[in-house]
C-alpha cells in the first residue's frame, strides 16, 4: 500500500497489506475488547472521547501535514479538518450521556422505557477526501454507545489511517476498541461476508455502496451509506448576488472540488444569470493554485493522477454537447493538477450535470423561474445537499421543502456541524451520521415493559 504525494508525485510511505489471518486475529481482539468497553458507563466512555479531542488539538500541525502530503489538500483546510474532529469529540463528550439515557414511555404499566444498547463490532469503510474527519464522524458516535470499531481506509491514505489509531491510543482507550486494517477491497468484502462484524458504515461511491449494501442487506446487518452527491446551488432573482458568488466559489472549490457536498450545479434564474456568472468568475480568478503546503494556496492538486483523466472525459463530453468551458490559472508541469473550470452555459444532458464530479469543475444551468429550478435540482439520482439563495426567507423555506435532499442550506453552504444529522436520500445514501440521530444508527433500540 503506497502513499503518494499528489504535489511532488513522490512516494511518502509504503506499507504491507494485512493478510486475512492477521485481520481475523485483530477482529477477534476487537470482539474481546467489546466485552469490557460495553460494560463501561456512558460517562466513562465519554471521558476517553474528550481526551481524544485534546490529543488532536495538541498535534494539529502534525496531522494536518500528513493529510496534505497524502491528499494534496491545502494545509489551511487540513488544519480545519483536524479542528473539526476535535469539535466532534467535544460535542459527543458533552452530549452523549444525555442522548443515551433511557427514554420513559407512559403505557399505563408499572414502567416502560426504551434503552440503547451497543451491537458489537462496527466496520467502517472510509473514503480519502476527508481522511480524518470521515473516520471520526463514524467512529466517535459508535464508540460512545459502547461499540468497538474496525476500519478499512482508502488505499491512498494509509498513514492517516495509522495515525488515527494512534490518536485513540494516546487518549488512553483500552486496546482494540479502535483498530485499523490495511487491506484491499476484496479483503473488506470477505470480512463482511464471513459475518465477522455486526454493522457496516461506508463512505464512498454508488458502485461500492451498492455492492456492500447488497451483501450487508443479505446478511441482515445494520448499514449506513454516504455515497456522494451532485449538489444544486439555486440562486433566485432576489438573491444577494455578490455574496452568493463568494460562497459559491468556496462551496464548489473547497478541497479542490473533491467533496461529496461541494456545490456542483449552479441553477440560476435567467434574469440574473449574466450578473452571477460575472461575479462568480471574479471570485474564481482570485483563487491561488499551487503548492498545498503554502499557507496562501486555495486549490491544490487532485488526490490521484487517474482523476485527471476522469475530469477530462467529463469536459470532453460537455464540449461535444456545445459547452465552451472557461479555464483559470496557470498550468503546472509537476503534480496532479486540474485547473479550476467553469461551464457557463451547461445543459442537463451533459455528464457534468448528472454524475458526481469530484474535482474543480462548476456548471451553470439557466432556468426561467423557481419552478424549473426545482425540476432541474431534483433531476439527478443524487440527494445529498442543496443550497438556496433568496432574500425572501419564507419563499426560500417553502422551496426547500420541494428539494429532494438530506440537507438544505438557505443563504449559505453545506458544512460540517456535529449538532446536525448528515446524510442523503435517493442514491446519495441510507441512514445518518452526527447529532443524536447518527449516535443511534448502530444500537439495539430495546423496549422494556415492567408489570407488577
């Protein structure tokens, strides 16, 4: 397993893959650890979670540099990711005990209540785009409830995976409550198929999600899937265009556009489309593309070389269907760079408007009115996030009800917040992460009725 620096194209670190026997041994150790960890009170478990947040804050720069070396993410954004992980730890350390209290229900009996009990080993199959945060948002809630976690991280971020395991060790967690397996996809499927785990959480693409979903469903195990999106960004005629354009660039090009919640389709009412594109382009031109370790860099290289070809195919399809893309910034002779690109007159039959574009390509689709905006917004197989821009908040909230997605933001962008549930509908996924909803995805909601 090789970790390659997307900027220098040099190998950072190389690791041997674990054998199936080694995985089996580690999972057995996790099973043994579950017995002790699940017997702890929620108050005891959250003390460890709080310490994990402290470890993250004490080593922000160390972990941020690893993220940037493995994914090409600009260093400022890498630090922000670690800080968000620490925030998540604080949130659950402060709130998990209350979330997990028995819920009393008046049924006319002596006592009736619902209790939340851990299931066992929860297997996380994690993507690389937010290599620390996507692990923490899965594992921390699961461990708060008394579950233990085993992860298979993406093949290009093995160092991040191992460092995350060390975070929990440094925080004093009992051995094997959290385990990292350096394995390929085939071994991960074997682990699930052999029923070595009690639940699965996947962050990835539709193809992988469908395969794992079919397998886990056949075994009747609990499952959470976060499978990406093609988020619409709707701008109505009464919007603050300048502010919308500023946020549009942040939403679209954060992490070099490699985010499932990045705004990808800008759906603009025809009366203001010219003004919006002008403001949008001015903002794009301010972006600095270059060395991701430079504090001033906004756009780094893509995480993998093969992603360049994928984005080129999407642009080729758009050009074939009449697009004239606007490309910004200078070319780089080194690194896996793809320059920020705007397709100002996109049509809904273009791949750029239908597939999950994982890179710095933004499309503008012109519509007549908000009714057509809703039709276009809901026209893809995705339903993760959405943004709506209007100064009429009542109008915007009514419009939000018509958007088929798991998360809608009015006059802002979809961002991480541990207090809010995150997840999608349609082919963007199943289940939720974060908040008290995500905390209860991998528990037995047990009903207890007491009679005299």
